[in-house]
């Protein structure tokens, strides 16, 4: 009975990713490998006779923010090969599979090592997998993106966001102030950047108040 349930869940996951999430064809092999790896792990360690143990939900920081997804698309585009990699990672993030999102983005930067967009995507995936904390690997990914494309708004914006989530508000403010200074008035992300920057400044002022 346990195997029937596991196989049914694997088939359902594949159907959701294929039909509803519209994962690009280039990612089918990766998803299939992930499902087969999960089944192999169950075969080695699974024991359906054991009593169930509730699993604590991941913190809010690991969930995908749809507003940030739209901001990412505004900065880095909605179409093309790079967008397909990023959308696939977003899909895994929405399903709570942050480790798989990291795996997808690592595959992306391996195939396109000079893509600033994909390095930003890897940084975001690592931050989400770390419950919103900036890890050395995530910081390296953002810095690599900035080196590849110094004028790209994505690296400083998302690196600043990760720093703010990690409690490094002063560093985030510096990054965002520099980004705002060179952002054209007509840029679609400028209003959101200004709002987030003002919120950070207010948060810092409140923290300094007695």
C-alpha cells in the first residue's frame, strides 16, 4: 500500500509540474531525475509501518514572494532561455522544494556561466533555501553577477534584499541608494525600489531611537 501511495504522489507531482506549472521542456529530464532519486531513497530507507511525525513548516522567508518574482521579470526579462531556468526555479520554490530550485539554478549557471541573470537566480535560490539568510555561496553568486554585468540592476537589488533579510540593513541601504542614483526615472522597478528603500531607512531610524 505504501508503494502505491508513493508512486501516486510522484505521478501527481509530475502532472502538476507538466500541466499546471508549465515547466519548460529543457527541465523535464532534471525533474524526472529528482523524482527517481526520491523513489530510490524511499526504497532504501522508507518504512510505511512507522508512525507519522508532523513536519514543521519552513519559515516565511523560504516562500516565494510573487511581487518579487514580478520584480525579477521586470529587471531580467520574461522570455528566453534564461527566463525558463528562472521560472523553473520559481516553480520549485512555490512547491517548497528550495533544494531543487538551487539544483536547477546551479545547472543554469553551469550551462551559461556568463549569464548575470542566472547568477542572480542562483543567489536568490540559495537565500530562499537558507530561510532568508545570506550565505557565503549566495553572496558569491550575487557578486559574480555584478562582475559580469556592472550596470545590471538585478545584482544590487536582490543582494540588498538578501542583506536586509539577514539583518544587515546598513549594507542593504548603501547598495539600494547607489542603485537608485543610477536608475532612470522611467524604469518600471524604480517605484518599488524607492518604497523598499524608504521602509529600510525607517526601520533603521526606529532601531536607533531610544
